[in-house]
């Protein structure tokens, strides 16, 4: 999470957890550029006629964050982990709504990672990916979470390791195994 200082973010999260409603307002400017970078990264992968813009995605994430009353905020890494889950939900919901509006029209596609498809880049249906991640979570929750953090959260290996409280080498192994499993699962759907 380049450019996002740990101490002010963690302090504001703790104040927010303790009921200080102004803390979230002070937090947003500190994390906005990183959230916008993550949103822009995802939306660059979308079809050119995609209607959701990075700013709108960040605003939807913010609205969902405001609703998070039961989270015991610990630190900046956990915050970006939660935002990864929110980005996933928003993008998948957007894809489902768009497909429903078209009565089963073509689903929105994104690229999971150049390494998922061997050897060429493959477009992946967000709804298929979400279904596959749910199946993977039933098999291995940690691998599913690694994909969510790396793909939807835009976190590096080291950042994902920090969020999950595991070593970077474990994240690398889980990332590789999860990509292979998702590739097989999604290819068979």
C-alpha cells in the first residue's frame, strides 16, 4: 500500500472503532488515492463500455465502509483487506445487475493475472470467478482470501502476508496453488 502511512491510518481506525465518527472522515483523505488506484486497476481490465468509473467504485466502497459497525479495526493492513472484500462484492454485484438487465447478456470480464492462464492472457467472467472463489473457500479459506487480497485488493505478496498474519513465502505458495485451482475450476464451468 504505497504512500499510505501506517501510524495515522491505524490511529484513526482505532478511534473509529471506539466510536469517534469524525475519524472516518479524517481517514478517507489518507487512503483515497490508494483506493482510487485499486479501483482504476480493476476497471482498466473491464470492457471499454463499462459504466462504473474508479471514483464511483471508491465512493461505493466508502458507503459500504460506513456501514461496517461490527469490525474490530486493528490496523491499516486489515482495513485494506476489508476494502478488498468490498471491491469484490461491488464488482460482482455490478456484473450481475448488468447481466440481469441484458437478460443473460455477456458478462463483464476481467483478467485475473497473466500467470493464471498459460501461456496467453485470458479474460475471466467476474461471476464465474466469484463462484469459483466461493468453491475454493470451501476447500481452502486462506487461498481464497489470498486471491481476494491480491486480485480485488491489489495488495502485494508482502501486504497480503501482513493482512493474513502469515509469511510472504506462504502467500506465494497459496497464490500459485489458488491460481492453478481457479484456472482448472473455471475452465470446467
